[in-house]
């Protein structure tokens, strides 16, 4: 049986490389965060040859606000005299310093029923968060549908059929159903190839060390990958469904715009400031997205793996179209359609360092243009990023230490239908190009006492150059640091705590030229989190 199907559920978010055994080992040591090893899953083998693996994890999460509300963020006024702070403050005012921002119990269950080279994989999860069932929050401005999403939900995630076929000397793997497919080499930074392949659960991405693989959401699609030679493989998918990215709902702790987020469509936005409520509307795009990937292992180039990609997709995150801040034109969530992406990636090992990177070009990506209000138009853009993973030599500080870093840069190349200097075409608060970096150091301590392992991770992010015109990517002066400690006991029990500092200066919300920096509106949201997980 082909290894890609032995435990398909565990591998559904990332295809197996053609080779690079050293690279796989380093990635496993640095990135694997599975709650419990497969040995502790419930396993059944039936008389007819069907095997069933059932993994369940029960989790409790708690989170507290550790920083007082910033006056600069609550009450900021733009150069024209509009109190924009009143349009972005609901989530901030709902929680004082020391308040719980999460008090949540949840479950996640994976079921893999396998027969021969095929089977069915199903993943379900559900949660209840007492914080959003309180009813006594200060602002009490929650849009009910959005708060219900945060309060409680049970949902099916991945649900797909899979099978492997031998075709002569080659092998074809096929999956059909709700699943995740992601290509490229992104680790932490958004805006790469993989973020064009499906919706994200951005409500999980509020810490600088969040890995992209942990926030991808499944979408209905047909996916196949075939080996053409020992060194060459071809992959392709067709998405017959479309889902939007999940964004923190208005009034929740991490939301930074009152009319923008989960289930906000149908609200009236900005009445207290603008004198008239703007209805929040949206148009959802059509289905029918697709992509193709060709991957080649160049053994004579230090076993470097190259990937070549083409994607046609509809945006999963909305662009805000508000053409008349003082009129009756709605606050419209627009999802740009028919975006073309061309990408190239590589992955190799240089000495003791795993090095990978990617570059992508998009035609049709939305960027905010230089007009009153908020207006987005299609543009040509590019993004490049490179990452490295290094396992430090053995030393007295820890049993194992892993250093990970990633740098990213993106820029606008051209805006459709506009002429003149490029800087004058884009919104004046933004820059043509922007860059950011993330660095993470993890120290592992094995078997401290009778089956108890510990890891300590520090992660720092700095958007050090430019306010990107590509939404949801990089915002200059945005800095974050997270310190996390995790314990694992006998493989079944995991618990730990983390503290996240948002290091941006609240006074940087308004640039010198009067532009608004949405990326800095979380500058007063430092938080402490703790969790416990039991897996069986």
C-alpha cells in the first residue's frame, strides 16, 4: 500500500515530497504538533480487511486580557476630524484588563476507515465558549449570528474518499470530498501560494508562531497526484465548492472593525459616527477553481525539489468597498474572481540547514486604490519568501533545539486600467512594497520525570518595511512576540501556557500622512493563554 494512504487523515494538509529524507526528518522534528501519537489511537481491524483508526482529543482553553485599553486606539480621530475609533472599538471595549477572553471546551475526532489502497476519512470538531454566552459584556454590540459562531458549534471538516491506483510502473492517488490541498513552502507568513488554495480559519491566527498548516480549512474538491517518473510528479485539483475565510466576528476580542467579520453581513455599520448606517452587503463568487502542479527532484543539484504551479481562483477573503463614507452606499464585501497565479518553489538541504522558498505572481489580485473611502481594484502583484530550519548541535541548554526563520516580501507591479506613477495609483496609506520576518527558537526537554516531556518556544515577528498594498499580509511597525511552554505526559496528556505581546506603538495607528494602519489596532491586546488536552 502506498504510504500516502496509510494514514491519509494525518497527511491531508501536505503532500509527501518525492524524496529528501533528511529534509523530512528535520521538518518532523521542527514542526510536528500532533496532539497524541498514533499508538494511542483506537484501532479496529475487521474480518473483511477493513481497518478503522479513531483519534479523539478533548481540550480546554482559557485566555485572559493582560493589557488595559489604549486611549489612542479607542478614541483616535483621522485628519478630517472623523472619530474612526468608534468604528473599530466594539471588540476592544467588551474586555477590560484581566477579563477572560476565552473559556472554551472543545473536541476533535478523526475517523479513518481503510481498505487496501483506499478508504474514507472524516474529521469533526465542536466547541462551547462560556465567554460569548455571558450576556454581561460591556458593549453588548454583538451581531447575533457572529457571536453564535464563537459561542458554540459542531461541524464536519475533512470528509473525503481516497484511493491509490497502480498504473503500470507509476502510481495515482485520488481524493474526492471536503479536504485541504496546499502547495508551496510557506511556514508562517500569509500571502504565499497556499493561501490561494482555500479558506483559512483566521480566528486561530492571533499569535506570531501560528503555522499556516494549522489554519487551513477544507473545501469540496477533487484532487489527484501521479508519479510520472521516479523524479517527476504531476498534481491537480478542481474545486466544486467555495467557502469564505473565517474572520473574528464584530465584538469579539480580536476583531478590529465593527462591520467586518463572521456573519457581519446584514448589519448596519457606522451610524453613530457617520450619521447614517451603512448596510453591510456581499456577493459570493462562483465555484469552479482549479490548479496544477509539476514537481521535479533534481538529484544532481543536491536533491533539490522544484515545484511549478498554476492556479485560477476566487478570493477567499473579502475586500471592503466603501465608496462614500458619508452617504448611503453600502459597506460591501467583495470577493474578487478569476485571479491567475503562477508560482515556483524549491526545497533543499544546505549543510545542516533545510532551506526552502517560493515566488508567486498574481494577475487580478485586489489592491486598495487612491480614491475616497475604500475602493479596491484588480492588480498585478508578486510575493517571494524564503525559510530555513536548523537543528542546533547538542548542547547543555536542551536535549534538542530548533531554529526556524522566514522572510517575505511583496509588491504591487501594476494596477489594471490606471496610468501614471504607481505610487499615485495605490491608496496613499500603503506602499508599493513591504517585507516581514518571523524567527522561532524551540527547546525540547525529554523525559524530565517519568514520561513527562517539555518544550519552550519563543517566536518573534517584525513587519519591518512598508505597509503592504496586499491585504492581510504585512504592516510596518507591527511587532509581536510569543513565549510558549508545552508539556506532554505519556503521549496522552498535553498542557501548557503562552503569553503574547503585541509590541506596536498605539500612536502609530495614524501615519504622518494621515493614513490609517489597521494592522496596529491590536496593539493593546496582549494576552495570556493556557490549555489542557487529553487524547485517546
